[in-house]
C-alpha cells in the first residue's frame, strides 16, 4: 500500500502546481511497477530514500539516479514503467499544464518526452532544497519550504508566459474533452498559428494533443477509481465518439489496449490524505 500525503500549495501557486505529493511505501521484497503513460503535466521528484529504482522501456532497463532530482517533462506517449523494490520515501512536485514554464520561465517544449536530472535544468538549488526537505521535522514545515522556493521562483519570473494561454488552459481543463482549436485561439485573441506556437512553448504539447491526453487521463482515472464501470461507459462519459477512437488513443498514450494495460501494469493500491 502506497501512503500518499497530498499537500496543497500556497494560493498564488495553485494555478501552476496541483500539489506536493509525499509518498511512502515498502514493497516487502516484491517488485512494484508504476506505468508512465502520456500525462498532461510535469513532475519534479525528490528521492528522500536511496532504494534502487529502474526505468523499464521495452527490453531496456535503466537505473534511475536517486541521488539526483528527476524532472519528467510532458509525455506525448507511453515510455515504459518504473520498477521499485525496497522501502521508499518520495516527494513529488506535480505541475499543471503550463505551470513549469510560468514558474521557471523555461520553454516546456524542450523537456517534452524527456526524463532529465533536475539539477541540470534548474541548477544546484535543487540539491540544497532536498537537504532542507530531508531535515524538515513535519509535513507542514516541508510544505512551507516548498512554497517558499516556488513562490520565489514565480515572483522572479513574473513576465514569463502569456496569461492568455493560462485562460485557455482553464477552458480545456473544465471541458475534459477536445475543444475546437480555432475557438480556443479566438478566446486567446490570437491568430491560430501564433496561438499554437505560444501554447506549445508554454505547455510542451500542441493544444490538440494536450486536450487528447487530458481526456485519456480522465478516462484512466475514472476506471481506477471505479473498476466496476465498463470501458464503453467510461469512453462515452469522457466524450469519445466511439470505442475505436477510445482504443486508438489508449494504444497511443498507454502502449496497449485498456484491458491489457491494467492487467499487465495495475495501478498500485494507494491511500491518499489531503492537507492544506
């Protein structure tokens, strides 16, 4: 069982960071696998324990350097899974679409489909921040450290990004289904070409692809939360035209059909507690 504490960031950060996830688990001698499908956000991981982690991509197995902070960019497709064996404590920063760019002022498109060492992108501050996290005496202190760091970065990069893209991202998230891209460009008061370029720079994906991945993740989350629901019902709920379009998206973003994906890589059981 994965014990997860979701810490809600300070109000000025909530449009850009969904939460800080503090996860603890012990595989008790077994291997636990966590799939990495296409996701509509970016993740920065601080490994607070040194148990081994491996990235499995097809037949290739690559050790993850848990002594470094890992930055996972937007993923446009399925890349594999992480394999765990041991006792773990992990702090994950879950950025919303466009959030990483707005906070750090760095083009998200350059990190798309990458798993990078965070220090190489964000500098030595990451190592110092991890030391502070590890010395924290409570989850509240940990949250305050994270808030302080990301608020400082946000205020230093106040001119980063285009607020019109933020507005459009809210439209896409509220819809949870693909929206006409020309209509989105009109809402942003931008030409279609300029809108797509700006969106891709800030978010890391084209608006159409981002919208599709958001819908796919919504469908997957519904199935995990309510496993008794049939895929056909979930596909209809999420606005797919038919089962064929749903399966096509699933193969693109998860690497296999829905039933095979969950049978081969079932989601780890997780107990989640949310704290403000």
